[in-house]
C-alpha cells in the first residue's frame, strides 16, 4: 500500500488489524502511527487499550498476549511495536501464527526502518494487513507535504510561501513541520499563510544565513561569502550541514546551466527543475556566472571537502574558507 492509499483508507475509516509502517523518512512513519492511534483509540480509554513494546527489548510472547487481549470500554485496542526492524528472526517466526489469524478487535502496528519482504512473515502479513513504505520525498514534492501539513493545522499556504519555506529549510521534514507550527501560531486566526509570514518567522533563524551563503557563493561574491561563513560557524552550525546545503544549491544551478545552454525558456526551466518562479530569476542569474564545465570541478571540490571534514583532514573553518574561495575565484587546484 502506498502512503497516499493509506491516507485515503484512514479518511474512509477503513482500519485493518495489522500494519507495518516503515521507511527512511522517520517523520512520515511517526505521523502515520499517530494518525492510526487517533482513529482507533479514544484518549479517554488509551490507558486501558494502548500498549507499546520495543522490538529490541521485548519478548514476542508479550506482543501476542497483548494483541489477543480484548479491549476495555471500547471496540478496539492498539498494540504498537516500535523498532520493529530489531525483532529477531525467531520472533518473526512466532508472530506468523498471529498474523495469519489476527484479532479483529486489535490493531497491531509495527513501526520500523526497513522490511525484508522476502521473509515468510511479510508474505503472511500482506494477507491480513498492510505494509506501508514511507520514502523521503523529492524536492519537487515538498510543496505538497507543506500544504498537507498546513491543512492539518487548519491553514492554507500560498505556493510562493511553501516554496520559500522549503528553500530555507530544505528536505528535513521534522524541521519543516516545526517551522510550519511556528508560522501557524504567528498567523493566528488568519486562514492563509503568506510569503511575508515565512520571511517574518523562518528567515530570522540561523538557517537563513546558510542559504544566504549559498546564494552568495552562487553569485561568486567572496566578501559576502566569508562574512556569512564566519557568522554561521560562530553560531555553531555544523560544517557538514552547511556543505549539504551548498551541494544541493549547486546541483540545481548545474541543471539550470544545462537547460540554459539548450536555449530553454525560463518557463521550461522552472518546469523541468521544479524551482518556484519566485526564485527562478536569481537562480538563472547565478547559473550564468558559471561555465558548464566548471560544475564538475565545483563538485569535485565539494566532495574533497566532505571527505576532509569526515576524516579530520584539517580544521573545519579553514576547509570551508578554502572551499568558498576556490569556487568564487574559479581556482580549483
């Protein structure tokens, strides 16, 4: 079952007795578990009808016993197994008997990072339950995620505001949701989140300085780069996180440069790259400051800096300074 099918089933109130929610995007897995819990167990009966286990420290017999226990003062109970990936093979073998004939009054949920679908446990699981994989969204899917999160808070969000939020925060869904929560509180009773709201609440955080550095580097403005970098490192931002933002920025610039060389229109470039029109003009201007052949050299330098940071091959501040100086000057050797 795909996540969107999972959401639609929950909206219909179609609850299965078994769920295995897993994937690389922990925030989405956690959100799926929360939605199930809200639907299946009322808060006032949760003390009686909600049990949590951890796959790396529980006995499988305890899971089965809890799942076979009848609910109290309610139609159903929930048994949640966190760290489901840590359940040993022997435990999964024991659970096969239960998943083959699950209790209709229990919703047994496994929350995990991965699933080995070749195992018999999962083959049996699919007959009575749902396996839902939550993958990390692509950058061009962040707008939909932000709109959905805003809707869950009773708000609409302007497309430009969603684009600015994803641009400033990046693909960290937990951080996106956290910043969106702040903006929702800021707008109060107003139903729509506007771009000025994002600027007011999100742009004054230190994450804004990181993206200011990315834009300064795209402009090859060495003075501004060094000032931004000094501020960022002084405020304690992790150099590897900064490097990840710069890599993402230059990946977009490289694609824009390729499309410019193919004489594509700005509208087509925006469509192909997923860059919102609000940012497109600036990105096109930055891409024009680099020859296409230079991008390979930029990425070789980014990779070398990443390797040096991870291996302790120099002082982080000096490594980052050398990186921005090389890119701004076009001297990559």
